[in-house]
C-alpha cells in the first residue's frame, strides 16, 4: 500500500473533486486503514468529508484516494465501472484499470451480488506474498448482518462481526483463502464513512 496525494479539482465540471487537503487527509485515511488491519473486526470511522462519485461510499472513495497510485492496477465490478468512477480514479490516483480480476492489486466491489469468487483474485506468490490483491467490498451495513465470529492476530479472544450483503458462499471461500497463508487476499469492508479490515490471517466462523 502506498500514499498518494490527489488533485483537489479537475478541469471537467462533472468530475467529483478529490481530497480537500491531499497530504493530511490521505495520511488520516491511511492511519484508519492501518488501524482496521491491526484490529480486525473493529469498525473504524473516517473523520473526513468527501463528495464521492456514485456508487462509491465516502469510506470506499477515501481508501481509493489514499491507497491507489500509478503502480496499483485496479479492477472494478460492472456497477462501479458504469459511471464516473473510472475517470475519477484515473485523474485523482493515476491508477491503471484492468479488465481481469486476477491482474489487480486492488478491486472495488459495490454490487456484492456480483462479487467474483475469491480465488479469481491474485493471491501473491511465496517470494512476494505482499503483492496479492486487496478487495474493497462496499456493503449495506457493518453492524446489521448475520453474526460471524473472528479470531486471529489483533483480536483478543474473539470478535462478533455483522457484515451485511455478502453472498452465501463468501465465508466458505474465506476459509480456503485463510488456509493458504502466507498467500491470500485481504479485504476492507466499507459502508458510509466507516470500514472494517479482514486480513488473510483471520479465521472466521459464520
């Protein structure tokens, strides 16, 4: 993951602006992302405002502006790719967009009903496990879904987490992903102005 400043305004009157204070806002969001990964299952709020392009939530857009850059290929699901998001990402992040999920370092999913199976994303390789994909999965709620129990590094005993909107197969796929450690993808769940981190080290009972 890398920090990148974004331009505040574009030359296009229809293109949404980026971060109001590119350096300090990006640092704040990056710290929130680090906290979410350090304490998996904990809901972390982002105390910044942003007029994000549809269909991105504030937290989804903020993560994009703080984590993506010229060296991070990005894959978008169909719903995300249908609007202004591709142009917005290219302008503010310079991130190249890829057509195949396996070629992405980051993936943005706003339609969880069309979420690809996790094995379609790049899980890294033994020499470079850190080069695997990170998924940003936007969901209806981080507090009102079915209860799942998370255990692993950063969690004392266990954490009860309620992510809504995930497909029925998601946690079975996650079991397989976690079994491949140190390889595997990582996930940020986003909703509104908040996020929850799910690193590959976490075991989940759903």
